[in-house]
C-alpha cells in the first residue's frame, strides 16, 4: 500500500499530523493500535503549567526559558504562538470548541477539586480565569447517587478551598436508577449513553431545577455528549441557571468525545485510519525509512515518502523498558535514557521521576536519530519525545499538538 505519509500512532499527536496533511490533499494512513491516553483527558489542553514546581501563569514567557532539549525549544520559542493558534483552529474545525489564551493560563478543576493551570478548556466545562474573581459565588454541586467516577466530598472541599460556597446535593432520576441495578454500569461512559434522549435530559433538568435553590451556577459531572456537545446544550436550555461540567475520573467522556471528533474529521478529509493495527517493524535504505510492516497487513507493507512516529510513551508501549535498558520497539531508533536502571526512579510517587523525561532522540527538526544519524524522512512527535515531563510540567497535550504541526511543516518544506 502506497501513501504520501504513514503515521504510527492514532492519538492526539498522530491525528493532528494526519488532519494537517489530509487538509493539504496528501494521502495519509494512520496505524492505530487502540484507545489512546485521550481517555484520561478531562476536557482541557495544557501548554505549560509548571517549571521546577512553580506554577506558570504566562506560558509564552516561560517557554522562552526552557532548556534546549525540551521539544518546545527544538521547535523554537518564537513559533509557539503561531502553532498554538493553528492547533486551536484545527480543534474548532473538528467540532471541538475550546476557550483559552496562549499568553495567559486559566484554571481547570480536576475530579479531586484541585485547580490546575490550562491553556484551553471545553466551553461546557468549568473554567476559572482568575482565582481572585470566581465566575460564581454560590454553586450547587449536583452529585449523582451511586456514581463511581467523582469523589464528591473531595471535589466539594476543593471548591470550597478555592472560595466557592458549595451546596453538595445528591440526586437521581429513573434513567440513572435503572443503571444502578448493575454497579459496574455507574460509570461516566455508561451514563453518557443513557442520558441522551430528550425525555431523559428533561427528567434530569427537572431534578436540577427543583434542587438548585439560590445557587448562582450548577455544576454537574461531565457525563454528557459522548459524540458531540449537543446533549449539554439541550440540557442547558432546560435548566434555569448557568450550567457547567466538572471532569470525572477516567475513562473520560470529554476525552472520548474529542477523540471521536478528531477521527471523524480525519476520515472526512479522506484519511485512512487503520484501527486495531500496530506497526511492528520498518525497512531502511541508507538514511531513509522506506516501509513499515504492521501486525494485520503482514506481507503488505505500508510504503511512503514520509513517516511519523507518534506511538506515545511507556503507557502505550511507544517506549519499552526491561531490567537493563529503555528502547523504542518498532524501528529501533535512538532513545535518550539513563544507562543505569538504578537512576530511572526515586522513592516517593510525588517526586520527579527520571523515566518521565526519557524518549526518542531527535535532531532540531524532530527527525529521529538512529545510531546517532538522522533518518531524513522519519519525524517523532508527541509524548514519545524526550526532554520533558508531561506530568510535572503540565505540557503533554501542548507538546502533542505543537510538535505534530511543526513536524508537518518540516515535511511539507522538504518536498
């Protein structure tokens, strides 16, 4: 099978690459092994949230101070604002409407009620621009009885610590009660499938309207609109107070919705999304990758002029560690990792872990290195890149989006 570009990995970075190329009329195939870490996304995109444990409020200014091995530094700090604007437009074109300012972080609320800096947040989710000027004073936190994916007490206390007056109200409806016959069904994704009909939403809205009291705003768990935001808009039209959603524990309905919309948009543009397959090896000729073999296509390799490695980090097996080394399992490209396994981790789950910064080695154009030399038609993007800690720095989704667009620019320029 012959393509212009083959992308290994179907998560946020892989889909961003695929969409950008497909919009340019390129023949693109994405090899996607399964669900991505977008299922952990609570409805926000982060650009840069922390440096050395200190909260970043002005990400563009902070990015200019990052070390040279950080992916943003390889892209070039002067390009970040432009790439971020393009990423936001791509999301909007996909039907993912988010708000935020690349020059100033706002605050998103985690399922535990902790405020964390973010760049973009879905329009229907709670967003706080200034912790000293809350969007509402009195909030009704509507807690679904028996719901597993929201720690209500912790969320309520976290909101109170931020300065909200919180009235936590437990409720249910006949539609939700029907799910409780099986405890395993009381998860966010199951509720999202149940709460879709006009009647189900009306019954829920009736409960909210009768219980919200004098609240200035109503907060509900993010269990609406698995495929699009229409369900939330319908519900808001039925509720007589401003309504916002709060992220739940994964699997996330918001994350699933964003993945669905990105995949749909990529396919609508003519892209080939090979779901349930995975790249297993590559064929090299000199300094070029000429073909990729996948588990399902077997003796029909994918051939292309360009390739993108977007297989993710350890959680998605884009990187693999044994007792002696860290390696990239598909193409055997170089990895930046400490050679001493004793230094990969340190005691304490809240401590910075060295392995979080491990990843594929690239040149300044994000081209993969193999035995120290660049593979001229193979770029790496997203969380497989070395030089940053997505958890501690709060830059994971930003790195995925912006490195993908930067790599595509380089591919187009090289043609």
